[in-house]
C-alpha cells in the first residue's frame, strides 16, 4: 500500500499500528493518514486478518463455555479499528485462499463505512487492495455522509472495477504464459 501511494503520487502516510486489547488481540494493523489540506486530515483504519475463522457479522459463534458469543466478526473488527484509530472508514483485508468469503473481491459495507478486500498473498496480487484504497480514499477525502449516495450504484461500480481488473489480470497472465512458451521453444 505504501508503494501504491508513492506510485500514485499521494502524500498519504501509511504506518503499521497495533494496540493490544485486554485479550492480547492486536487491533488496527495499519493506518493511512491522508492530508486534505494543511489544516485538515482524514484517516482510514486497515485490518489485515489472514485467519480462516472470520464471519461477516450476520451470525455469531458461541464460546466453548456458552458464556458469550464470540464477537470477532468482520463488522466488529472494522468498527473496533475505526474507533481505536479514529478512522473515518475501515478496510478489512483477507487472503482469498484462507478465508473465501462469497462475493466479489471488494465489498462495500455502507452500514459501517467499511470494505472487505480479498488479496492473494501467495501470488503477490494486491490489486484489489490498491483499487479499494483509491475508492475509500476518495470517500474519506470528500467527507460525504452516506445519505443521498446510491449504494446499489456504488456497489455496481466497485463490482464492475473488480471484473475489469480480473480481465486485465487474465490477459496479463496469458501474455506471460505465451512469452514463457516462446522462450522455452527458442531454447
């Protein structure tokens, strides 16, 4: 993300963070500080979770002792990170192979001002994160509340961007296979 911001010419400062909660859980894995003008800044809290046990938040698991539900959901993690880091938005990053949520590679959750982003760590594919960051960055900079925003249209545009990016990646991968085949045949 730091490299992406640099390549885009942003002066955003992305720093690794982390506060330890009472249970030892680290909260707020990264924080993007965005300077809008010399007197105004905004922040995006970023949670990176490469575990396979996270639920979106619609249902909850019960602990072994049936004392209380386990509240570690995507929703709770985004809300916690936003509160701890004072972020105007939150991004929850998961590896698509470890935690295969249904749906597109980028999902917007308007009710909590957050995103779920799927990356592929093994392949070094962070395109969804970069694209999501750009959308989240613009929302954060605008400071616009969700009232009056057509959420269905926003989700459609995000899905369309994911689809376009997927086609671009497919073409790039096929081109790499062709080049490799040519080099192999020349040897």
